């Protein structure tokens, strides 16, 4: 894909396909997400949602097709793509023997941040009271919040979130929505893999359903009423 | 400045690896214990003959470092794999060779500390007289360790994606290490026995050449082996 094209589109995937061995998990996905948009990615287990997200995050290469993130090709210019994305995976990806603050310090150093405000990031996710405690003793929800603090530090333009609400309590869900909302309102974009629509109901601009590696439904421009969201969740 | 960012990333990985290792302690204790155990077993196997012990000291030392080192190399990616931190590590923007360089430096420090213990135990157990050319001997230990650690760190990254990584790493690593170990053992033995044939410097030059190759090639290839 041309890296000069479509910088006005945050995510532009064209014919993305991926196979593992003989099994095709994605079979030609076309998808566009514009700046200022939050898109929910729905589908049954094994439908290819997480694979698509990992390809967009440059963690996997597509077997066919390609994708651009703000005009940067995920295969040819992965490092440029990584400068724009914030990826939240299933596992928190933290170091158990480092404290919460040390985990963020490491992330800040790897991100090349000169003077990161680690305490502000920890305060933002409600972990300032345990900042000097090792992550080993954290609950799953606290680890999720710390992963979120890492996203706050990265201040990415494109959020790729894989089931971001898992392990979060009500306050955590509200915090997640607040951070996504701020990013999207500031011109960023978010593509969020969801199993339940309810936690993100007030934020989603549209939903895309993947079935057996293909886009089964893209309700572009649909106004998402609660009834429509419930119906999308049942698909 | 790109080099400054790269150096910051290298330092961050060294700090992270050594801090996590220092706090868990299990890694260093087990690696050092294995190294010492191998030396003790060699000592028993060779019997009380002081000359036989001295002749075998260099070989026993490097074998202890080799086997203990394999444990250390496997551990260097285990922390990332256990906590799912490898993916975030790969997603940070910037050159990926810095990840290898950071892990290489951390492993050099780790193996260096283990080497101090193993050498001290070896001197006592094998009744080795410290040679006059001890600075050169330290040079040989350093050069041999760098080659061993660089290849070990590289192949540990390659094997880290495999479920059978503990088995795969020695299979990949040992054949590649033959030239380094041969040169390191020969140079060490020559220096411990007075270097009568003046062969130590030739082996050391060979070690330098191997180290250059075995550090530069993995730095260049790391991005491809760590690719998902």
C-alpha cells in the first residue's frame, strides 16, 4: 500500500488476510476508521478480531492485503506506525518484580519521553497510593489500570484496545471510557474489540461485526440507540 | 538525537533486567549453584592428583560457565514471556537492536558475576596457582564470556517463541559455540601453564575476531528473529 495515501484516515485496512498454517483466520477485511471516531469490533470467539488488531499494531504481518495507520504502512513502515498507536492486549504485560512507578518509568524510557509525569499518570488511573508496591501483589483490575497508565503516558493518536473492560470494576470502566473519550475528542481514533457492548455504549460511533474472518456487518453512520446496540451484541 | 534515544532504551533494558533478577534472586542463585556443582563434580571425577586437576581446570571452568550460562540465557526472556511483556516491548517505537543490546549487556553483567564465583571456587578446588599473566587471563575470561553471552542471548531470543525452548536452546547454541569455547579453553590453559609455546596471544586474537562477528551479526539479525 502507498504510504503517501489517505493520511486523513486513521486506520485504512484493505483486503487484510491472515492464515495460521492452513487455517485462514482473516479472509480479506476492509475497514476504515476516521480521526475522532470510536469503532467497536464485535464477533464470536475465533472470528479474527484480535488477529486484525495485532496486524494493525504491527505484531503480526498480514498474509495478504495491507493496512495504513495515518498513512504509514504496517508492513513497510512499522516503526512509524508504532509511534502513533497505543495497544492494550489481553495480558497486562507488566513486570511483576518492579513497582507500579518503576513499570511506568521503564515504559517512559522506552518511549523516549524526556520528563514523564509518572505520578500524574498513576494518579489518573487511581494507583498513586500503591505506586511503590510491586505489581506481583496487584489484582487483575489494578494491573489493567496500570496498563492504562502506560497508554496515558504514550498519548497515542490511535488506540487499539483488545477487550479493554475485562477485569475492571465500575469505576475502572468509567475511567477507561473517560480516557478513550478524551483521546477521540482530541482527534484520535479508537478501534475496540468488545464482547459486550454495554460498557462502551455511550461512546461508540459504530460497530463492525466480524464473522469467520470477514466483515459481516459495518453499520457505518448508524446512530446507535440502546436497542441497536443490544441487537448488534446478539449478532 | 537518535543515538541518545537508542542508548536510553539500552540502559532501560539493562536496568529492568538486572532489577527484576536482583529482586527474584532465584535466577542468580540457581545459575551460580549449577556452575559450582559442575566444578565440584569434575574435581571428584579427576581425583586427588594435583597436576591432573590443574591440567583440567580450564576445561572444567568453561564447561561450568557454558552450562550455567544456558540457564541464564533462557531466563533472560522468561520474564517477558511469563508476564506477556514481550509484545509491549516490541511495540515501543525505535530500533529493535537496542533490545538485544540491553539484554546482552545485562547478561554480560549477570554471567560476569557468576564467573567471579566460579573462578574463585575453581582456583581453590583445582589447586590452581594464579599465573603471572593474570591480567591476560582476565582478558581471556572477558573475551570468551562476551562471545558466549552474545550467541546465547541471540539464540535464546530465537528459541523463546518455541514451547520447547529449554531443549531447543542448547541444540542451537552448542554447535555455534565450539570455536569460542575452543579458543577460550586453549588460551586459558596456555596462560595457566605458563604459556611456554606462546600460543595464548594467537588464541586471544581469534577470540577477538569471533567476538566481533558474534556481536555484530546478532545485532543486525535480531529484528528478524524476534519478529512475531
